[in-house]
């Protein structure tokens, strides 16, 4: 459960309040619950695929096993969009948070400085230790509790009653919510941990998916309730007019720590994909892992929300469709008896596929 919670909660939490403030808290709550339920279903379907399949794989491997080269290519495309999109989002927002903490305006300079240091760390083999993800989640919860204690009196009912169902506000939360809710990549690791007790995997997935939803709900209630339509794209800087600057800077520091470790972890994964799977030299692999986000940043990709929205919608759509087809194939061709089974009518499979296909178009409205 802790593995899934730690993987799910990350930079996406900082983008949620802005998107929900645009559409309104109550419609946003509906969005969160519907997409949260959809992600829960997908996580359970993926868990069943893993239990039906011998050997240890990631999504690309399961795509190869059940859907051949097309499945592997689709999973690889989703992986690259997800990783590069996340790295770009981290690069943008870390620079802005560092500028806020140091009271300096040159956030691009701080983004470049962080990029240089992170690239050096990746070149020498340093990667973020995945075990600290759960510690960071605990720190985020503690920070939210601090905001609740200090800022509860600033929560206004009028900020929570605003509603805007026009485009683009209506489609804005989709991709950002998918970005924030998705922790699919950790489910194979969960199965490995519970291999001697596979009957516990369903409960671990259930709890590991629901806990982030509850944490997001609490965070949204606080931030949107305090700052309303003044909610910033990163949720933190928009609190400056309402809370003490030291609290806001504490949140920014936590954001830097969360996204910095994630940048190292994902950068390491990308470096290894290019090095091990594509057989490229170490320096070339590092360049291909790090330079594309830098080039996009310098080319003008500076909107944290837009990056999360496009990355979440495209990746979530591709992964969702892939898992739906994997589950159908695994039920027919899987050689192992799973500890649990999810039974879905064929019409629901197609309905879910349509939802993901339409969702992939949402950032372009």
C-alpha cells in the first residue's frame, strides 16, 4: 500500500488546486471521485493481469506478452511521454519555487542551475532512493495539517461555491487529475512484495488508490477554500496574500524536495532505458534523458499546468487503453490462476476506451 501511495502522490498534487478552482470545488469534487474510481478500476485490472502472468515484467513487457510488438510500442510511447513530461514540469516548477524561497525573480536561472546539478548527479550514477517517497508523502500531509491549523479561519464558503462549466475550465482538470492519480508503474513491485500472500494485493491496491484521493480532497478543500480564484498554478505561491510567508516558503521547499528527488529517479529510469534497452553509450543515454526537457524549457514550455494537463491526458489515455486490452487478453491467454478476478461486461470495456480516447483530446479544447 505504501509503495502505491508514495508513487502516486508527487508533483501532481501542486497542480490540482488551480484546475479545481477554475471549474469550481463541487464540480471538481465530482471530477476527482469519478476519475479516482476509474483509476482504481484500472489499477485492479492491471493487478489481475500481473497475477495471471508468470515472470516479472513492467507495462512494456506485458504489452509484448499479450499484444506483441504493437503493445510494446504503445507502452514505450506512453513511458516516454510520461517521463519527459514529468521532467519538464519538475524543471519549470523547481526554478520557480527556488526563486520564491530566495526572493529573487530569475526563476529560469534556478531551473538551469538545478538542471546542471541534477545532470551531474545522474552522470555519476546518483539516483533518488525510492524509499524516501513515503517520507515525503508524510511531510506533505504534515504541511497540509499546518495549513489547516493556521489557515482554517481563512477558508471561505464563497470560494468553494464558485462554478464555471464553460470551456476550457470544464476540460482542464482531466489531464492534471490523471497525472496526479496515476501510480500504475508501482503495481508490479507491489505484486513482487506480496508474492507469498497474493490474496492481499487487491486490498493493497484498493487502499493505496483511495488514500491519495482522500489526501487530495483535504488539500483541495484547504487551498481552494483559502485562495479561491487567486489559486496559483502551483497552489503554493497563491497562498502568499493569505498566510505567513514562512509557511508558503516551507511548502515551496517541500515542493523542491519532492520534485527534485522525482527528477533524479525518473531521469535515472530514462537513462537506463536508453542505455540498457536501446544499447546506447552512457553519455549518449544521459544526453537523451536530460536534454529534451531542457530544450523544451528554453523553447518556451513554461506553463506547469499545461505540461501536467497534456502529459496526464496523453499518458493516462494510452495506459488506460493498453490496460483494458491487456486485461481482455490476459483473461483468455494468462497461464496462472489469479488471487482475484474483476468481471466487466464487454460494453463497459468499450465505454472506458471511448472515455480515454476523448480524454486524450481534452488538452486541445
